[in-house]
């Protein structure tokens, strides 16, 4: 089930090139950057994004600020909108939400949103927004501009609609240009159906549980001074599993990570830390080169902070993830405090080869280029402790 709807200071996911933050030879404080009072996240019930999202984004709750739907031409084809969320609004400092491609599907309302390309479906109201493609709004519209036509179930006030409109309520101080608008288009229906098609919390939670049960394939981590070197040993299917549970308390305090994946196509990093603050430099540009092949499974974590460019998909379905530097891969978390970008790299590994993984088709679809937050779930295994 979703355990965070509309989470405070957390958010959604993404892409824009950034440079690594040099950790040098220092050993960082493992608890630096961790949110000290996680309950504030659940209590305030809002999600705030400070970065770009390259790829599609799905959020269980509200989105505040940020830029979405970038570089969708590089993402796999999908019926998901550029941004799927609850309420979508400008940040408190006035930063608008921008959706460059893919449009918006909102189960709530829009306020301070600009959509440049893609159709829109809004269950609530639209205010102070500019939607440049065809839109369906079940509620009312105020102080907004529509270019591409609109169906509005409620009233329209102080707004401009170009391209035709069908309006269910009163119209005041507004300009309506063009003939009537027919309502939901095929694209709108497809996006709306996709938004509610999958129980992401269950699917990703079951995936995390299943990956945690995988035994090591003999892959090793050598620690020398401030550097950890990961050496993969793959099975016949190209799958390499690292069991980090005996060393992760030390591992995530180190300043440098090096990787020898030795041709492994699917790499699983299993760790049982409950909190981690990661500041390791991924050497030789490896954050980008391993991003599509590696899953970091933080199956017991409640807080994960990432302070340098990080490579691989972060699977942390019970955690608040804070990133102050870019993530090269996917991000699947209970909540996010996004202070940099997430460069969504479609997972190129083969989950069908991981025999315990449930619903491999749905897992593959999700990890193929959709980033999401608010996907916490109830643990069933006794060894997973809250």
C-alpha cells in the first residue's frame, strides 16, 4: 500500500548532466545530510522538487516545483504522462512547475503549472497555469491560458482558451476562441488509464524483498584505505549479486568506488543498512557507465542521503532519499527530497533471469524509464525490521 500520500519536502525524478562532487580522501560523516525528524515528512504531506526530471515521473502524492518530461525521445514508449501526480503547484518561492513533454495527469488540482507539450487530464481545478495542448479539466479554471482547446466541467474566470472549448459552468471575464471541444481524446484516456494501472508499492516492494533473498554469486568488494573496488562474478545468465550486509556500515563511509563488472549484464547490490550517507566518488566516470545495469537494493533503509554523483537504480521502498548530487539510473523510494537531478537510465538488465522476482513483466516496464515516489509498502518478512 502507499504509506506516503502528499509528502513534505519530498518529490519526484529525472535528468541533466552534472559533475561529481569531489570527496577527495576524506571520510564523510555517515549520518551527514540525514533528515533528523522523518515524521515531519509524513505530517506535512507535501513533496518538493528542486531539480529536473529527464524521463517520466509518477508520484503517489503532491508535487511542488520542478521541471519534468525532459528528453522523452530517449525514453521507452509509454502511455504514462510526463508527470502523473496528485496536486501539482508552484513552489513557495514562486518557482513554477514546468512539464516540457508528455503532459500531466493529475488526480488533484494544478496551480502555477506550465505544460509545453502533451495533453492534460485534471480531476480538480486549474489556476494560474498555462497549458499549451488539449486539456480535460473536471473542475473549474481561473487566471489561466489554454492553447489547444479544453473541456471544462466547471466555471471559467479571468482566462483565455484558444482552440475551442466546452464549458459546463459560468464564464466570466474570459476569452473563448474557436468552436466546441469534444472532451477526452484517445491520448488522454490512455494516460489516465496508465496512471491507475499498477500497484507500484506492491510490485516494487515485492521486488525488493525478492532481490534481498538472492545469494551472492561470488562477487566481492575489496576495501583498501578510502577506496572500495567492486568485482562482479556473474552466473551463466549474466547476473552478479553482491551481498554487502557484512560490510555496508563501513562501505558507505568511504570516499571512492571502483567497479569491475566483468561483463555482467544485471548487477544486484543487497544492503541492509537502515541509514546511509554516501559521498563516494564513482571513479573513471563509472556512475554513468554502470547506471543502466546496477540495482542498489536498500531493503531495510528508512533514510538514504546521496552527496556525490551516483550510478545505478536506487530501490528504497521504505526510505526517504535525499540527493544533493545527480543520480544516474532510476529512483524508486517512499519519499524524496530532491536537491539535484536524477538522470533516468532505463534498466538494461534482465529481471526475467532473477527467478524469485514476482511479476517480471510489470517490474521490467516500471524500471524501463519511469521514476516514482511514495511507493512504501508493508513488509511481510520477519527479518525486515522497521
